[in-house]
C-alpha cells in the first residue's frame, strides 16, 4: 500500500464534497443509481479483499450479497427491526457465514475454489426458493420492503436520505479497509497471495488469515446486499443468480485488482454499462462485459485504477523532469532514469 | 418399484448428457490443466447453429454433422487465437478469460437468436420403443449416441498415432516437443474435439430441456460434479461419474430431497468431493513437493 501523498488528502476532500452536494442537483432516479454505485463499491471492495489482496478466486459472491439482502428484508418485514439496525446485523451474519465457508475453502486452490464458488453462485436461487423456507423468504415472490423516511424531519426526500445513508456506510467501510490493508494483516494477506509457502515459513498463520479474509469479504458484501435491498425495496431469488456474481467479478477486474480506489471505478462500470447498453439490445451488456474481460487480460491486466495511476506517474515524472531541467543542466541526464522508474506500474503483479 | 425403475432409466438418460459434457471437460483438463467454465455455453451456441441449419431446411443428420464440424473449428480457433497467448499466466487471468468466453457466447446466442424458448427436433421417433414405458426413444437414442461417441474417442486415443501424440502432449508437453510433436497443434486438436463432444451433448439435451441461452448452466454444474466425482483427469471416470450423478440426482430428487434442491445437490457433491477426495473415484492423486 502506498503512503498518502500530498495530493491525496485534498482530492479525497474534493471527492467527498462532490459526493455530498451531487444529489441536490440531479433527479431522484439518478440519485437511486448513485446509491447503487455506492452499494456495489462496498461489495467490490469486499471481493477485492478476497481475490485482489488474498488471491482466493470467488465466482459466487452474489450468494453473500443475497444473504445480506435477505437478512435485512426478513428482519425488517417479519420482525419490524428498524432499517438502520439491519445493515450491521446483516454484516455480522455474513461475517460468520463467510468465515464458516472459508474453513473448507482452505483445502481448495485456485481453479477448484473458483469451481466451488461458481457452484455456490449457481445454486443460490434454488436454495432461496426452497419451500420449507417460504414463511421466511417469501418463496419465488420474495419480500417487499417499505422505503424508510428521513429521520429528524430533514428537508430531503427519501431517495436522497438513502443516498447519504449508503454514503456514510461506504465511507466507513472504505476507511476500515484502508486501515486493515495497510497494516500487518494486509501484508499477511498479500504475502499469502504471492507465495503461500514462503509466508507460512515466515510465521504467517495462513489458515487463520485466509478464513478471516473470506469472513471479512463476506461481511462487506453482506452489508452491501442489505443496503442494496433497502434501496431497491425488494428481494427475490431471481435477482441473485450467477450473473450477479459474474458482475461483481467483472467489476473488480475492470476497476483494478488489489486496489481500493478500483472498487469505485468497477462499481460505476457495472451500474452504468447495463443501463446504457440495454438500449442497444438485451444481450449487449453481457457481450460488452465479455469483451472487456478478455480485452483487459491482454491490454490492461490491472484494471482502470492502474491505468490511471500510470498516467499520473507519467505526468508527474515529466513534470519532475522539466522542473529539473529548469533548475540545473546537470540533472537532465538523470531525467531519463527517473522517467523509467515513473513508468513502472506501482504494485507489481496484482493478478498473480 | 416401477417408480424406482422410471427414475433410474430417466437418470441414465440425463446421465449420458452429463457424461458427454464431463468428458469434454476432462479432455481439456488433461491437455491443459484448466477447467473450461465456458464449455456449457459453447455447447449451447453450437446447438443454436444446428437449430438455424435445420430451420434453413437442412435434414437433421446433415445439420448434426455440420454442427459437429463447426464446433471443432470453433474450439481450434479459441485455442489458437486466445489461449495460446495466455498460456503461462496466473490462474486468475485464465479464469477471467474463461468467464469472458462464457459471457460472450451466452450474449451472442441471445443477441442473434433472441431469448424466446425454441423447440429443437429429436431425430428419434416419438413413441417409446419395444412397447415399454420406462424410457422414451429419445432418451434411449441419446444414451446410445453418447456411448458410440465415447467408444469412437476411446478408439481414436488408443489406436491412432494422432491420439497417441495427444496423450503424450497431455502427459508431458516438454518431452513431447523434444520428440518433435507440435504441442500447439495437439492442444488445438484437443480443444476442437472437446468442443465437438460438447456440441453433441447440447444437441442431445436440447429436445429435453428446450433451446434457450441459459439451458446449459444447470447441466454444466452437473457435469462439473460428474467430472470431479469420477476423477478430473480420468475420461472413463468422467463417463462413470456422469451416469452416477444422473441416477443419484433423479433418485434423491424423487424420494429424498424433492425436485427443488437438485442444484444444491450438485453443489454438495462438488464441495464434498473436493474436500474428502479431490482426485475423485478414478482419478490419480496429485502429489506436489514443496
């Protein structure tokens, strides 16, 4: 993880300011779309912790999203729990479920884990439609949720309130992830990804950290699922098919594996591309996803986040080279060397 | 008793389809150590091509063999154009490419042929053979086609020099290259054969489950379960696994769990096999040294 540069804090403040002011200038539907972008960003952050930082491939994260959504819906609809309490509870439930799933997943490597999670993602809708669970899950029809009103008589409409609610959670989850990943735990996760045998020879408790990564990742996705359910006001088994898991996977690949900022790019991609491409044809969004996936592997393996960082690094190194030229002719010869280090992509092999 | 026999025979029929797709998966795994997530969608796409040919007036068996040829070329093209270039890359890159292929084939089929469910004709007569009522003619015919296909493949690998070369490449690509075998061409051949086998499975499955872009996702899951159960590097095991999974699925679905949890049953087989005995019943145990 890179340390905070001098331009990071002002740009973050600007981003947060824009995010807070934006809902007052756009229509309710667009506010709803931005709420979903925040929701997907949290889910993608979770998946990135597991796949980008820890190297465990999961093609079934839609299942944890579904669990979070259903926990929130069942608590709100059957037990009358206030909506703001259901989100942390959904996160806690998914933390436990994810950790429990992560324990047998310890024995599965790479492709086999992808296979097992793929099977989980495909079979989740069937599990949700199961007849004995119907009093809880509402069966095929699902559960309808009432949209919460803004508290304390704030002068904003419910859509905007939900946006700020999700924004608050997103900021908290991003902060938590940033803190988690830049410390000892983050280094342990990356070490396990890059060379598990060396990591365990160095004393890293591989089993604990891998299961923990699964649990935390599921917690993030569960919180996203709960927020998503409240935003959409509806949960049904067929909203959580394997295509949702594949969308999340596309999101982290496009946004950038092994990066926190990539979650936002990925979320923007998977929220707006289907909306825009749907106007061409029902099949077009998936064709675009497929072309992007294959194209990215060849052209931009670490996603949009890396490409942007590369551009910044190039611009920064040209600026440094030109300012060095102004200061003293001696440093001109040093400029090509600096330019080449500026070109190297920042975190190497985020995909290995 | 009669119900039991019904379920067993129906299970054997669908098991034949699972066995074919599992065989395609195992063939690709043996050659490249990769699990082809896009196998189902490739088979589905080939079945749509067959449907289009039949709609254009080509007789059934003509369309059948034309489609098999087309799928062969499709598999060869995918290997040459895509997979050859990403061969050494880490697992995640390969999974991304396979998922990309899965999604592209699914959406191409939906785009070109629309999402409405279509009826795919069966080459076998409608009334059950020999006057009994346990198996329909199509189920019996599909099982027969599967067994003929497996026999032809077995003979190809066992008795021809090309089959021997492919087996050599699957076992030890470096030594094969040193001996003079064109590894890239053998891999492309393997992919082509696997795609062709998948297309046969698709054409046998379509009259039963009806033709629509999502018809193979459930079948693919059962085929994964079958391939893992039988042994991911054993073709005979994959076939055995396919029939076993088909019969078990029907028996458990009818008598124990109910029809709604069939996919969860496939999930539990996959997870169970991977945890308890990852090499499957007939597969070889992999030992890696640190």
